[in-house]
């Protein structure tokens, strides 16, 4: 059998030991070539590390690196150091003398292998060394601990020689069984979910440094499915000796769950570094598309060695991957994806072919890639573009991002579909796929208001030296104004001739995009053309500083825990009046206003609102940067509503900062908005349903603070506000009054006093009139203006009415009710005018007690439902019945005549309802007092009108 022939052993025909030796020699030849290539690119000190590691694991010497103790596991199977290697060790430690082992001592280190990119076309100066130390399964816990310590010391020594080494302990028996004690078998590993894919990578990339050689080398590809029986025959028939080989298992079948695990891991990494992940992602797709008959690359590699195709370039791990991907994509006609794969491979290898080599002699990597790029028909211009990636800016990065995001998104969809079709969507996979989907969504999905991140590991720095910021009117867009950012420093005549890097309707959207993508940094010089805006260079500089301080870059990675829940705001920056002067007319006239009314929401005598626009910049828990713009008459209220509704239900709050840099009263405006947000949020967290009353200019706004469902009502004037405050509530609803609202009004004193399970009566005397206000047990407001005779006649009818209502409601409640309605407290207050040097104030009053001889007597009303939302009213005056059945439309006139007839004089003072039954209208007795007071007012108005006309 000649060296050029393919070796096809047949176990049934018997196997020549020479053939097995020849096979092993072929693998070792490839191994030797790869090791030589690895050494070429290493420094002298790094080469020394790689040469000495087998010896340092073979011996224990107190003065050699890696020494732990005389009993630490040492001894590499089949290893005999060369004289040259011993000389290198002696140079490290002159006292070292190598003593060959006598007899047949145990050799606990079965094999040493180098993983990673060393020896491949992608080897770089910073490439690390991943080393698998395969040890005897018989090592106990103490021995493993000492071996781990020995490896740690060797890692530390390698670092002193300029080599980054990582040692991974592997028990071949446990590994073959799929039990990986150390789940991190490479520094690029995702855990225990990729046993076979990791083994595939090991077999086609590992460089053997010493010890036993893999048993897998000797099993033909066509016997892979019969691996156990085949290897048993080799060993039992003594074709090979067990102490010469290392068994890590076979690759006849790869479970589908591994493709999902590998794909998820690479997608996770690809969000930050897409170029590194795209190749492995696509290889996972190729494998998954072949399932269950997967022809993995290690089998192709083995087949090539059996066939004596030992060209190192074609067997290079990265070239093998590329050829397989090229075959797959060409077969599917997906040439754009193929071009992306080529770019990823080129950038991974990082040999800049557009410029001459640093040394006269070209490296083998460069020669290989010159052949490849020639095969791809790449021009010198394309090579120069890729080689200048470190200088790429916005335009190049944006174009490349589209291709990379498309690839990552496609991979995710393929992965999800594969999981469903193979029914491998276990609960773990479903959860992880869901989290991964959210990562992709957060990183790449576009949505309204979201600032797009265009540079996921594509270029190192997008910062521009000089930029021009322009505010202009777009005639083609119906006169809509816009902001645009241009490269370079352009004057007013130049910028219209250039295409902008980015446009936006609002300035903050554009500045946030610049900050998030690093387009503007501390060294960028900005030329400003403010157009019709009021933006100054001072304000622009402060806006950028605020973004940089609130949202420092780079952003920390998103924790998985955050992705298990919906996104919630983490950092919020509110920018008020961006590019706008709220007192522009005064600024133009150079008038400085002096006023005692300094509230920014009702400034000066005309109560101007100085909060005209708000721009909200929000970074959420998924690292999405969102920008919202609020303008118009309700800008502040809308912003407050949306902000409150975005908060998590558990009470956690994002960090909120408010900034304003406009020309007039900027600090006061920012402080007012910040205090308002703080006060509203305090109310929001204080009760299940609270309210906040705010006055902006002459209008009133009531915020309904239901967590997650905050809304606001706008009331044009005080009567509209009073009507709104009189609406019923299902439960007690506290109302906080803003510190500047209702200035000079009684309500400013009354409304903050609302208390649950309490009815409060307030009265203010105003000459011949009195104003009665009531806050009921749910904090609804009732107000009535009445003729005033004396406090007794003003308050006693109301007191009697409230007592009768409470007793009537109490009679309908179950006896075990914890708080009977009759137990509700009724409190009285008088609103007193402002004495000198003091404000209007309240004083508590005792409830009125009517004497027996009081001229008022009982007027009871019963209201029942009728057709078409009408009601039937029956009145009882001192127990005499007056019914609509008897009097029809003249009911109130008849009652008025009766009451006047009972009076000693003809004086037509008011009559009051003292008892009211609404049980047929309101049901189970749970109605609020406000319902009774409303009916009372309507009935009294009708009755007193009839008295005046009788």
C-alpha cells in the first residue's frame, strides 16, 4: 500500500497494524504542520511556553514553574523529553536534572492538547492558548485539587512570558459519558449543552502536544455509527494498546438540542460582536439543516486524512468551515449572505491585503488569503474598504449593520423554527429562546421613539471631528421644520448642497442618536445654524453634557433577570423648552419682568405657562434608549401621565433628572417641573386611587392616579372643577392640591383635609349669603350657596339630613359590618376671612343642636325609579304624604302651599329636606353621601322655587 492511496480498513478482513500506524502518522503529520505554523507566529518566550508545557506536566521539580508538591499528579503518557527540551528547562533552573522513570509508574496525565486559533489562518498576536489536560479517571479529589493548582501556577507563569493560557481538566471517561465536571472546556464555551459540537471542534482543530493520541483517529468515517464495536475490536484484538490511545467518543449522531444551545450562545455573543459569531451561527444552521444525518466537519477532516489529502491550507479549521458554508449558500443561491460570510472571515483573519506586508516575506496566512480573495474577485477598492474598518464612520457602519442584523435575525427565526419542528423546545430552551428573542428585539428592533444603535461591534470609533447642526424648513414636507447633521464644518451657503448624516424632526432625537452611537464626543467641534429656533451654543453644549452625564457609555450589559420581565424605565432625563424661549417677546424687547407671581406654570399677572415643551429621554432596563416629545397646551400633563404609567407596579422608581437651559428662568422652570413630578409620584404611591390637582394658567387639571392607568382631566374654570370634584368614587380617594393651585380660594384650605370614613362640613359667611361645602367619606365635594339667616338655620337642617342618611344607610348594612355607616364622623369647620397679616384659615366648630322649639320641621323625600331614566318623587311633610299620583306636575306647588300654611308668618325662608330615601335608586345602601346631597339640592331647589312662586 503506497502513501498516496486512500486507507479503507475493514475490521472483518483483519487490520494490519502497519496500516493503523500509517494512519496515526498521517494525523501526526498534519498535527506537526499546524504546530509549526503556531510556533511561527509566536514570540520566542511564547514558543518556550508551548515547548515546555509537556515537560512541566511530566515532572515535579521545586524550582520549575507549576510546582505544588512532590505528590501532585505528574507524568505524561509516552512522553520522553528531547535533549533540546531538557536544555531549555535547565536554562530556567540550573539545578534541574531529568531522571527517567523506572519500572512502570502510573502516568496520570493521559494527553495534552492545544485548542483555539493557534496554528490556524486566524492566529493573531493576542490569540490565547486553550489547553485540555486529559487525566486518569482514577484521580481522587485531593489529586484533582493539586492538579488544578498546578495548572493555575502554569497559567500565571505563562502570563509572565507574554502568553495567555487557560487549562481545562478533562476526565475522558466522564466526558465520553457526557458528564462534564468542568462545564467551561474552552474560554469560548457556553456550558454543558454542547458536548458533541465541542467534540466536533476538538477533533478538527486540536493540536496534540503529548501523551496518548485520540482513538477516534483510527475509526473510518463509514464505521462512525459502529464506533463502540469497532474500537472494542481494535483494543480486544490488540491491534492497538489501550495505553496508547485516548477515547473521547464519536460523532455518529448529534442531538438536535445541541444546535439550539450552540445557536443561542452564538446569537447572544453576536449581539455585541457579530463578526465573530456569524461564521459559527451559519455552521450551526448547516448542521441543523442536515439533521439527523449530519456530516460534521470533523468527519470531513478525518475522511481527508484517510484519503491522504493532507494540504495544510485546505485542512485549516477556518478554511474548512468557510468551504462548507460556501457550499451551503451557493447551493441555496444566497450570494449576499455568502459575501457577508467572506467579509466576516476576512475581518477575523485580519491580514490587510490592500497594503504591503510589514516583512518582505509574506506569511502563509497572507498567501492563502490572497488566493482566496482572488477567487472571490475582490477588487483593491473592496480590500481597502475592509482594511480601513477601524476608520469606518456612520455611513459605512449603517450599511454593514443592515447585513449583520438581517443575518442575526434570520438565525434566530431559523433556530426557533428548528426547535419547534424537532420538538426540542423544552421548558429551558423555550425560556432561553424567549430571553434571547428579547435581547435581539432590544438591540436591533426599530420602533417609534427608539434610538437606533448602529454599531454593534462593527467599528471601534464613530466620533467625528467636525459636524454641522442645522435647523431648517423643508418645503417639500409641507413647511415642516427639521434638524439635520452634516459632516464637516459648513456655512449657510454650503450645507444645502450636502446630504446629511442624519435627520430628525426634533433636536433631542438627533442628539440622543449622536450620543448613543458615539458620533459626538468631547473632542467633536459643532457648527450651529439654529434657523427659526432659539437654540444657542450654550444650550446645545449643556444638552450634550446632560446626555453624557445621565447616560454614560459604554452601557453595562443587560442582565438576564431584566429580560424575564417587561422593560421598565431605569434612567429618565426630562429636558424642558429645548431650543425655545418661553418669554421670547420680553427677550426681544429686552424687558425684564418683575412680578410677585413666580410660579412657572402661572407666571406673572397674566399667569403665563413657561413649560412649553418637554423632551423625555429614557433608558430602560433592556438598554433601549427612547425619546418622546411633548408640546401643546397639555404637554406637561401628558408627559406626567405617560411617565407615571411607565413605572413598575412594585414601587421601584427610575432616576429622574430635569434640566432646562432656555434663555429665561431656566433653573426655576426645571425646579418646578422636578418638584411637581416628585409630588405626583409621592401621591401615586400613597394610595390605590389618589388624585392630584394642578393649575396651569387659568385651567385646572386633575390627575387620576390609578397605578398603571394614570389619566388627567382638564377643567376650564372653577365651576367646572367643582362639578368634577363632585363625581362619585368607588372608595376613598385622597386629593393632593399642588402648592400653587387655587390661590386665594376656599378650596385650597378645604380640599387637603379630606379623610376616609368621615364627612366634613365647611361654611363661609358672605353677608346675606353662605357657602356650604361638604367632603364626603370618599372625598367627593358638594357645594351649595344659600341665603344666610343665622348659623342655626344654616347648619341644623344639614345636620339632621346627614344623620338621617347615615342611619338609613346603616339599617341596610349587615350587623357584622366592621364600621357601620352611622359611626361615620361628621365634622364642622368655619372658613374665616383673613385677618391683618394672616391668610384665610379654618376653625373647627361643634355640630349644631336644634332646640325643640325650632321653627323648621321634617320634610322627607322618597325617590323611586320610573321609565326612561325618570324618577317618581313622594314628599312627606310632618308625615303627611304628597304624591305625584295625586298632584302630578303640581307636586312641589302643593307642598309649598302646605308649608306656608303651617308657618306662623308668611315669611318665605328656605325649606330643607331632612330625610331622603334612595334605596330603590342606589340599591344596597353602599351609595356615597354625595349621591344624597345631589338629590337633596335638586329637590330643595324645586321646592324653594315653588315657595317663592306660591
